[in-house]
């Protein structure tokens, strides 16, 4: 680990000023500190923001407002989240380990870096770590990599389960800097790699995530299915976040997003459109789920993800719709 300066921000203003001078924010530190130990990240200074007042979970008729410093385990255990937004609670409980969930903040979770083995190996080329150096995953070991949203510059998957659930629910990220507050849809917050894979999100240097807003939704039937190589403490090979509004036997509306297969949390609008107004039957669900992999670009070792994505989406849709 390289030497760095450490500052504890007493309030929001001091945190923003410190970051404007080049500091990096740290809360739980469960991702950033790991990357610093591996010398993937080498910040010159860290700004501890744990004293800032971003720890509330507010429930209103308009939805949820989740402070950026709320811990993952705290949000997962919240009674309203468990009953009204179960897809969020399930995504959190299927993430990391119990110990990490007790430490990791919601804001930090959304800011996770890729889990690509080449990104984390400082002896390997990586366009996200060193722009222009190349992407060895494209012709190398790529079983866990993305099939959607990829480019000739990067094929790394986005690691956050929570971000997939929040993307399905049309969540917004509240950002603040010295110029004021800005609210951005989470779906617009992340950037596909394109020709600039080092630019992972639309967040300016010095900006701070203060909260996440989840709009109220009639789709109380929701859930998160995570397919992985082992049953605990593992990242998704494929996942599906589903929220359905069903009246009688008809799907009035659907919200569906996938993880483990995209360079960003991947919303599936074609699936949603195919379900709207359709009966909640196995045939209708499977026909819609077959649209999940539209535009997929599988690599040498991950072609199985095309069919796995369709089956994962279909299975979770059937579960939430109560289809036998």
C-alpha cells in the first residue's frame, strides 16, 4: 500500500472542500481499502465521511430515501424495505458476507470497481486501470465477463447486486458538490465502456453521493435471483431483479434488470414491454424472457450466459408471478 494522507471530515462542507483538493471519500472502506492494498488504487489522500448525516432511511408516500452512509445490513433489515421492496432486501442479503454487509455503505456499494481478474492484477494490461494498455480478457480468461454493453476496450461486469435491484426500480442517485445538489437516474449514472472504459460513471471529481431515492411503486411483488458458482460470498454469474404489478391474472407492468452479464446493471425494456398487459402464464413469461439476451456479444468462454440469462429471468418472473 502506498502512503496517503487521512482526514476526518466534520461536516459536509469540509468533506467537499477536501475532495475538491484531490481527496477520495471513504466510509466502510470494504472496496477501496482492498484496492489500495493491491496497489490498484493509489490515492494521495482519503477523506473519512462517517461523521456526515447520511444515515437515515426515510419512508414517505413518494417512496424511499436512503442515506448514502446507511449500512447494507441495516437497509436489508428495515421492515418497510422487506415488505414493500423485497427485491432490495434480497439483493443485499445475497451480497458479500455478513461481516462486510455490516461495514459497507450504500453509497460505497454503488461505487464498486470491476471484479475482473486483469483489472486487479497490476502486472496485467487493463484499459480501466491504464487507458490504452489493452484488454486481455477479450482473448483470455473471460468466463465471468459481460455479454451485454461490451466494447473492444472492456468486457468487465459491474459487481453490485444492489445496483441491479435499484435500476429495476428506477432509483435515483442524489449527488452534491460545492455547486449544489444534482439528482441522476441510476440507469444514467453508470457508463458503458465504449472507448473510455476508465470513465465508469457520470460523476464529477469531488462529487459526493448523499442519498438514493426509490420511487413508490405498485409492484410490491418483487424479488432477486442470483446464480453464482457457490452459495455464499460470491459475485453473480447471472442475476435477475424483477418487480411485477399484477391485477387478477394479468401483468399490468413489469420491471426487470439483470446483473452478472452487463458492463453496467442491465435493464431489460424488451422483456418489460412483452409482459405488459399479458396473462401471468408460463408461456407468456418464457416468450418474454427469451428477449433478455438481445444484443449479446458472448466471448470465447461465456457463451453459456446467453441461455443462462434467459432461464434466470424466466425463473424469477415465474416465482414472482406465482406461476407453477
